[in-house]
C-alpha cells in the first residue's frame, strides 16, 4: 500500500468528486462495456471551451480533443502487416501509408507528440503533418526523419525532456524516458539520426531514436501521462503526479520492477489505462484483437496494478471510444 501524503490526498479527493459527478467508476477494474455509459462521443453542439475527450487509436496512439484543438499522440492508423504477429516478421516491409484509413479519422490536428520513431509510432506522422499543418514534437531523430519526408522545418520541434510547452488552455511537459527491451535485453531497431537521412523506405529504416514521455495538463481538466514503451526512468517522473497514466503493457520481463517503479514515480495515478496490448496489424474494430501471449501480459498487468496501487482504477480501452477523465 503506497503512503498517502497531503498532495496526493487532495488530488485524489478532487479526482473522485469529478468522477462521481460524471457518473464514472472510482475503484476496481472497468471494462470497455462498463465505461461506455460515460464515454459517449460528444456532439458538435455539446462541445464547450475546455471540454476534453480521449480516443485510443491502438498501439500507443491517442486523439485528444481539447475544445477546438486536437492533440495526437503516436498516431499509427495504417497498421500494416509486417508478419510480427504471425511469426514471419519482415524488417524489409515497405512503409505504406493507408490514406484511406487516416483521412476519415484525421480531420484536424494542431499538435502531434511522438514518443519514439519506430514505424508503429511514427510512420503516419509525416503524412498527418502534411495533411493538417500540425506541429510535430519529438526527438532530434524525429526532427531529421520529418525533414527526410519533406515536412517543413517550421512544423518540426525537437525536444529532449524537461521542456514545458504552453498552449494556452493546456500545456505539455516533455519527459526523457526509455524504450522497452526484448527477451534478449535488446531494443528493436536501435539508433538515432543526427542528420537528415534519405527518405525511409522500409520499417527497418525507422530506428527507435530515443524515447520520450509526455504529460498533458488541461486547464480545468485532467493531467494525463502518455508512455510509448514499457520501460521507465522513474527519477524523471518526480513531481508529475498525473491523474491518469496511459501505460504500455510490458513486452518482456527483462526490465526489472517496471510497474512498481513507474507507478511509484507517478505517485500512483487515480486511473491507469493499459495501451500497446493489441495486435496493431489488424483493423480498428472492437473488441481489439489481442494475441494470446499479450492477453496474458494484459491480465498480469491489471492484477499487478491492483496489487501495487489498489486506489487506482484500471480502464481497459476500446478503439475510438471517447473517454472523459
């Protein structure tokens, strides 16, 4: 049981009041069906300044609508088949942007936040930037890869961690983080881009490029921490104390005490939302397709969160459902 301090007590009390008044659940595990009554998509006439909704786009991707602004996190909608989930992984799979899938969903975007530049996080970003004019924030690798795709430098902002970016009705704090390691203690497609490369052609041309987390604070609304991979530099989380944490499911056991360190570093968020648990090479149709091994990891994570942080509510998201925290 985590120790309760005054700051956390006050934060939790405020969050509990907001959840109860919104008809939300305040403890235990919420399934998508249980969350549905409070997750109806707002109509344009119901939108108000400061209203905020969160829609999961699979993997670590999110669409966040804040009034008339839209923030995207790791938007990967093409979900191309690389053989990763069938045992025939092909690192030379061509990068194929599915505009027919993206265009109906991305009507606008003001900001795109990139946690790292693997294909399942970055591949669609240059197209979305060109379609919407959104400003893209990411590592120096994301900056150079954006240039390689022809994204204007004026739309690209390189960040390292520690920056606090003010957008008026919301702010974004950038957090230096780490990418998860596989069973062999290695990171897939390691490396950075310190200068503009040739335009990438295959998924292997998009390296990890260092990893970031992002804390989104909405004026009059929630503070939400986004992860893109299942490792953590917990010392960088000091003082963030978000209301909600979007937490990548651990891909291997090689990272020690991942969840205990992450949840303690975040001061035991009121709501924990598992992400990156789905088969991201299938379509965005509910219920999400989950590989058998990933289903076990998801169940293990839910049990671990309830054990480590029993005051936290676990919400397992479904695709494109509007959640309000």
